[in-house]
C-alpha cells in the first residue's frame, strides 16, 4: 500500500522529555488497495514515514518502536478515536466531502493524532483532559487549543471504557489494518467494511466550533447508549 497525506499541520511535542517537531496529517490511499480506499493515522511519533507500507492483522501489532517499549497498548483505542472523531470517516463515505484545507479540519486531525499518540505511549485504564500536558508523561504536548480538543477526545474514550467495563467496543463499520515495520512508522489504516460506513459523528465536528465539538459528540454517543 502506498499512501499520501492531507490536512498537514506543524506540531511540537515531547517523547520521554525529548522535544520533537513534525507535522500531523491524515494518511490516505490515492488509489485503491484491496479494492477499497483507506485513511489512517500514525501510531509511532518516533520513527520516520516511508512508502510503501505493509498493513496486516491489527492484533499482531507489537506496539510503537520506542525504547523502552510501552508496558501496555491497545490498538482498539486508536481505532475508536478514529471512528468517532477523525474527518477521514466522512472522507470514506464521500471522498469529496471534506475540506482538508480548512483550519477546522486540520485542527481536528491534529487533535486526533495527539490523542492516538497519548494512548499508544501512555496507555491507561482511564484518561483525563490533562494527560496530554502532563510533564511526567512519556508523550506530551504544550498547552494549545488542539491539545484541549484532544483532551475532550481522551475523556470521551475514558467514559466509553467505563461504560463498557474497561473495554473498547468498535462499531464494526470500519475494517482496520496496521503497518508494523521496523524501519518506518507504524500506521493504523481503516476502510469501510462490507456493511458500509454509517453517517459519522465527525460531520458535527466539521460543522461546529472547536470549543463545542467534544461535548456535542459525547452527548450523541450517550443518547445512543441510553
């Protein structure tokens, strides 16, 4: 699989106290792979990206290539964040429907990416809005609007896990694969399953102010659970 990026935005973060500068973006397949289009996010903020990637069974993923290796990680947490907040869900349903040049979409992508890096490097039973800026964390970012938005995503994930006895429940509307290669970034890639992609919650994100996005989406999920 060869992938490209859209919605790129510069970012600064710290891994094990070491400051790094990079870009956040949503990966996507310019042409079909396995008769489908795919979108995805980075699971490893340390390795560099290289094409092509070789995606496979997500349950075989060995974790991000950082040293020392994380004691625990759960790819389903990253997948859940993508299902519920990534603009790529809308793009899967209609590739021309997302304005990847807009600031709101770029901010949403960066917030999703920050949250994914947090759960892969600092896996926890529950998450709080302040986890991303905690100086004692393996992964952290500076205070910013996008860090705050990512914090609402982490809180939503924590609420979901609490409601599901500590487990992550995926909708099944998206099939996931993970690239797990030693010499390049690990990527989690998703595509619509045979059942199709439902109307995504991220449509609300694209239409609303960043300050209210997290609350709107959490209320929608709570209503579905009730």
